[in-house]
C-alpha cells in the first residue's frame, strides 16, 4: 500500500530508532504494525487510512493483533536478516 505519508519519520518505541510510515505499514508482513495507530494518530487519521486500505479479513486480524515486545521484535528481525 502506498500513501502520501510513506516518507514521514517517527521514533519507533518498539525498535528504538527512527522508522518511516511505509515501514510501519508492512512491519507485520501483510499487516501494519500493531502500534501504528498509537504512534501516528497525532499526525493524521491513520486508523481511517489503514482501514480503507485493508480487506475486511486483514482489518479483523489487525485489530485483534497484540503488539510484541521490543526484544521479541528485534530477535525476529535478526532472524529474517540472517536468512
């Protein structure tokens, strides 16, 4: 999904560094990061943008997802990078 906000940066509380909105949209594979609404709501209506661009099934999985802690996320990213 491409948006006008893809290039915008924010400090990611999960990874501890700056990430683009585009990264947040694909952080969980075919779903956005579970924290995307919490992180970006001050800048634009991120919930509406995400809902508009996900299928009904993806939206249901997204709204039921539990955010992973920082260590778990980093371990998963390292494993993916090694592959």
